[in-house]
C-alpha cells in the first residue's frame, strides 16, 4: 500500500495515469475486501483514471474472521461480492470501448478464468509428485460448490470444470464484441469502417493463457519444454508445480476465437498476472504482457524490476495505437539478478511459504475454536 500511495502521489503526468487514461489491474490485490476497497479507492482518488479489474485467486480466498463475519461459505459467493464492490466504486469489470472519439480506440475486455493443470511441463511429471501436499494456499482457502470438486487423481486439489465455468462467463461479451470487430456485414451497427479498421483489442486475465507465458519458457518457437536446458536454476520442482496452477490453454483458445484481423496487425494485446515474472512478447499475432509489482523481496532480489512502474501499452492518439516495447522473456535472466539471485530467492521463498502456511492454519484453527 505504501508503494502505491507513493507512486500515485507523484506529480508526473507523463508517468502516472490521469483522468483521460484507463488502468488495467489484473487481480490479486488482496483476499480482504476492506484492503481491496482501500486500494481501489487510492487509485480512484489519486489518479482520477478509469480502472478495469479482474479477480485473481487471492480474491477467491475465504476463511478468517472478516470472511466468516461476511457469511462467505464458498469462493463463488466471495467473487460475486468483489464484483458488487467494484460496481459500487465505479470500477469496470465488463468490456468497454475506450477512446472511441480518438483515431485509435480499443476494446478492453476482462477474461474470467482459472487454472486446470493443463500446463504440465514436458518430461517433468516426476517433479510434480506431491502436488497435493504443496503449500499452495488456494488448496486451503478456496472452497467450491460440489460440481467443481477435485477429481481425486494425483492433481486432485485442482478443481474440475472450474476453468470452463469461468470462461463461459465471457461468452456474452465475446458475442457482443465479435460482430462489431469483424466488419459491417455482420455487425449491423453504424460504426464507421475506419473505426473498425483502426480499433485495437486489449483483453486481460489474471491467469496465464499459454504455456509460453510460463516463467521458465525460454524459446517462443519451441512447442516442447526443454527441461534440462531451461530449468537451469535448480528449482525445477517449484517451477513444475506452479505450472499446474498457472492457468489454462483454454484461455488462449478463447482469446483466439476473436477476430483474426487483430493478429494480422498485432493489435490484439493480452495482459495477464499471477506469475510475478515480467513478460512482453508477440506470438502468433498476440502480444502478451505481464508487468507485475511483485513482492518487496522479489524487487530486492531483481526477480522483477526494482523500478517497476505503470506501463503504457496503448495510446489512442498515436498511429496504430500500440506502444512498442522491447521483447522480454525471462526478466531475472535478461535484466535481473541472474541464476544465483533466483536460487537464493527460491530458497528463501520455500521457507517463507512453509512458515506462512503454518501461520494461516494456526489462525484459522484459533478462529474456528473461538466462542461465538
């Protein structure tokens, strides 16, 4: 919060978003509704910009006094409460055409999603052993209704059918936007052909849409994960397990169901979150962007940029709309602290995660035993 307040209070119109801008926040602000509200209010009050938000896995967490007092019994009801909070604050969670009076407007479309274990790293099955005992907080603090319960197999703590459920929530928006961006014959609207031709598409999800967006994927032209070439940091087990809870290939399929015209001109941008590892690259006509704030420890160890800031990706006034950037595949290797820093960070992270999980379990147990 202190980082955010400091950044938002800067008097620099060339860096900070302002009243004429939109800001995309790709989830994982907080599991706490009060902290989420406070954070969004800081952005609204200080920046005066329009905000688009999509929930992450942290927003789905329940349990603990605040959540219990609010009466949340499952994560779906919690996420609906987050959406109502956003609506009350004027934060956008639905698709919208922005800059329509400018030369290069863009559709901004949130993509609801989850993970489904479909990003199993090639040849890394052995590294995923014990996934069910891995200290992944979602396995403890997310509760789903019966139809989305785990399968009972090796990856049994990953809910079955949940990704499909969330992606189905995007179909209405896709059905409304697709005819407009495909051209006058199918749209039935009076939007000018110039606007259709010059309009961009910015989709965003919390979860990773493609295996190529995984932190350790190194060669965009390869369809096969190179275990021995790319897991060169000694933390292969963590990488392989995270891949299981990173996202879903179904997200990318849905993105590519939208008009192919954007891919021909590289005017489809997809923003995502979750992995805490910066990315910016074009693959098969879609530009994938992850600009994470990260944790203080990640900034200190240069897993993300210590100077991370708001990132301009589209300008409705500039020709073509797209704001170019250098390709970025593995920040920690290309610009960060290198393998030694990553190894040290991962060692510290393991211990921190174990300690945090014990603290969460102890707190939940104490609250459940407390008298009403």
